[in-house]
C-alpha cells in the first residue's frame, strides 16, 4: 500500500483555473467559427453545433469544479463564474440560431455572415484577454477592448441587414430574417458583457 506524504495534507489545491477557462473558450472559438462557416454558406449541421455546445458545457463544469476546490485564484471566483457563464451563453446562442434558422427555413444572408465573423472575432479576443489575467492587466484590458469594439462594429451590419428585409416581399421570410438578426445582436451584447467583466476583474485586482 502506498504511503501518503504528510506534507500533502497541508498543501492547498492550486488548479489552473485560467487554463480551464481558456479550454472552455477554445471550444467557444470552435463553435463560433463553425457558426461563421455556416453563415458563409458551408454545410454545417445542427448536430455538429450541439456536439460542440455539449463539450463547452463539460469544459464549464470542469472550471466550476476547480474553482470550488481552489485555495486561491488569479481573479475572484465570481468573475471566473461570470466570464464562464457568458461564454457558455454565446456558444449556446450560436447553436440555437442555427437550429432556429432550420425551423424557420430561412438561411443566412451576407449580413448574417458579416455578423457571424465579428462574433467569432469577439470570442477570440476575449480568449486573448483571459490569457493575460493574473499577469498583465494592461494587455488583458486591451484585448477585452478589442472584443468590445468588434461587437460595436456589429451595429452597422445589423442596421443594414434589417433595412434590406424591408424589400422582402414574403412576410414570413421578412419576419424570420429579422429574428435571426435580432439573435445575432443579442449574442454581440453578451460578448460585450463578458469582455467588460474581464475589464472589471482587472480593475478589482489593481
């Protein structure tokens, strides 16, 4: 029988919570990039998006379990939780949008494609911001600001796309496409919330 080292009884758990959060974000990046592929015309199945979403949920659970046992964390647990929850909402929303489009029988157009690219870019910038948490607050804030700027660029795509729907003769298609645009806009709002939480976590640590 292996003997336990008495010193281990007194050593606090120090899981790599930032690494685990980035693992969740990598899944979110994969999901938003596949969403962008779908919006650009590629054949991306809802089943694939749901599978990615499932992996994201598992990654989120791993992070939360680690936070629960961690003695100290680079940023406050509530900030880790908030960033993780927001990341999960983004991934769930892009998967849901693909499913909604299938139900509505309304595929993406150029405006949706432009929004999807910006959503993917937002998440990549959030990941870069998170990578700097605990080491460089200045760099983390700069990357988070880039994510927020990406989300703000979505406004132009959104309003132009909504204007185009006015020219659609089919009322059902007009309603469906507007709903897809609104969903994209809400995803952008969620990305801003996550990026701003990164900034807030830096402020609290300063």
